[in-house]
């Protein structure tokens, strides 16, 4: 692989200068400045990115990081090639194919040609995965893994995933089965996605349009809430079990429910590499994906319908 990269000073980037509806405030800037690489960072040529609900929340102004300022570029997930390394970078080299998410990106997100990322947030891309597949994973796989770990899922326990066909849910099913060794995994989805849940390893696929999961006689050691249903979820957990939610952070949760926010952590990606290389854990990308870079607003609009299966991915950044 060539390692002599010509890095421009300007690039294409999707930028918003004010908060509001994505379709109204997001615009393509062809002359956005390529960021300078700080100590401990690398510059990545972004080849694919993925959207998460939090991206919409940030553009809307519902969620903001401390020290955040406008204008800004949305996006956390990325996969691409390292084209420059900063001082104190120990592991990564120019030419490395990497993926990860830029959790503390205040200004430069991932809907850009180039972005500067802390080395500690990135891992080498599994060779088995395309850039699009790799970009779909970082936020959801680390959120799924961290939530299951915090909830105490372990070999022989049972798991119920609420929202099993979404980005996090599809990974929670697979990790619960393949990594944590759950003896039984159940998951909810709409009617048309039940076969997907089974293909991912769910022993019981529950059609939420026809069945109230909390009314089932079977109860579970861990309930993973990828949609906002904690009040119902606590009725489906065994005594002494755990309910973890990734969406309800602003409200008081009924015990034993607690909220979890994933963090960007290379060690988790490296820990899960063997499962990704072997195909035991697979990325799930919505059939409408990947969207071209020029159609980022359309990708956001589709994400906001709430009907996506797995992840909404954007590629190839020009």
C-alpha cells in the first residue's frame, strides 16, 4: 500500500452553523479546513462513516458536549486510512486501515474527507470487513458490549433485547450469544424483522406488535433496553437480575434499571476482533445503505424514520 499521501489544506465536509432540523441546517462545504493533528492524534482519510441517533440530537441541539462550538461536523463512526501521525503516537502508522469513533469530537466529526482522531479511539480494521462494514460497528458494538458487561451477563444466563433489529440491538443479540455465552436470547422487533433476529442467534423472536413481552411467563437475567421501555422492562427481569437502558438518561429509572453510555475504547474493538474475523459476530447494515456522501441529508432523513434495520452507512467520501 502506498504511504505517500498528498494532504490538501481544504476538503469537503457536511457542516451545520446553527441548531435545527437536519434538512434545514446541514450543508456541504467544499472549502472546509483540514484539521491539524494534535499530540496523540492521527489524521484519517475517511472512506466510510455511519450515523447514530445521537448525531441527529447534536444537530438539533438536544444533546451537546461541554466546550462544543459551532460550526461543526456531525458523525462519530468512521473507517479509513491513516495518512499522518502526530507526536506521541505509539501504535498506528501511516497507511494503516483503521476504524473507531471520535467520542470527543467537538468540531470535526466524521462526515468529512479527513478527520483528526485520538490514537486511543482507533483499532486496526478487521481484514474480513469492508470499510463500510467496519464503519457501521464502533458506536453500536462498544455500546452493546459495555452495557451487557455492566449488566453482569455471563455464561448460562438469559437475555432479552428490546429493539433487537436496530443498530445496538443487532449487536447485543450476537454478543450475548457468542461472546458472553448466554444460554437463551430473546429479542423484540416488528413482524417483518423476526427472521433477522433468529438469523442473528435469537432463540425467541417476539413480535412487539402482537405480544407484550412483559406479560410472557418467561423472565430473564438481563434485559437490554435499546428503546425507551424501562417501566415495562423491569417486569420482564428475574429477581436479582439487571435492566440496562441506553436511551433514557434524563429520567429517574425504576429499579433495577440503570442507564449506560458507551465510550470510545480501542481495547473493546481489539477484544472483539477474533469474533469479527471469524464471522461469529457480523455487522448489520440497512439494505438502503450505503448512501453516497453527497446524500448525507437523505441518510439522516431515513435514520429519523426509526425504521432502519441495523446501521445507516455513508460512503465513499470523495
